[in-house]
């Protein structure tokens, strides 16, 4: 994936590059969020496949889905949140490890 070569510095910038950063909008009656539709389409498609598959196999995702459904969230809103969580998990797996300078004069 091209996006991983760029190595964004923050989780928010990675989410924006994946096209899963939330943007607030209002319909006049209700304030809600939608996903930013920019970014790398291949990465966004991969995240969407992950999110569509996880509720079938991952107990944590199943519990999250049930809880959010009981809170009155729509399937679309739950998918949006799960895509953001998946992006967060992937960023933590691929982020560069910060190098700490060696301590001078200490063993």
C-alpha cells in the first residue's frame, strides 16, 4: 500500500489519509458526523472489508455492534465508528517506533 510508505505522524492524519476521519454536519434537525471521502481509496476499501467481516467473527465487535444498536445508532453510523477504530488499530501496528537517544554516561 502506498499509504504505509508515507508513514503519517499521528493517528488522526492516518485516518484522514484512509478516508475515515469524521466530519461534523447538520441536516437542520440533527447534528451528526460523516466520513471524509478523500484519501487513499484502496486503504479505505480494505478498512471497509475488515469492518464488514469483523462482526461475523470477533466477539468484541459483536458486543460493540449490539450495544450501539441498543443506543439507537443506525447500521451506517456503527460502520463509520468501526472504520475509525480499525484505522486506529492499524496505525498502532504500523507506526514507526520512536528512537530514543542513548543516555550519555549512563550504563
